[in-house]
């Protein structure tokens, strides 16, 4: 029987949040998406004269659209 290589699963969100926040080369501020969304699935972000929508999908992804 042939051996099938299966890629490893990504770390679970619980495991990611249980440890220290990852460090990045950038000094940009870190904001937890839960602070932005506050339980909502979608929020509007005003940037200048434009309005963007930040959506949290069922697949646990974030999508930003104009």
C-alpha cells in the first residue's frame, strides 16, 4: 500500500491564544479581532471618506471589502 503524505494541520485557535502573542519584525500595534468585532460577524470601518466592511466568515476567516 502506498504511503500518502498529509500536510500537518494548522494550530488551533485555542492553542494560539493560550501562549504568548507571536513577535513580528514590525512594531505595528497588535489588535485582537475579537476586540474589533465585539461579538458581531461584520463591522463597518470608516477610513477618510470610504467605508469598509470587515466580515468574520463561517470558515473563521476575515474579509475586508470596500
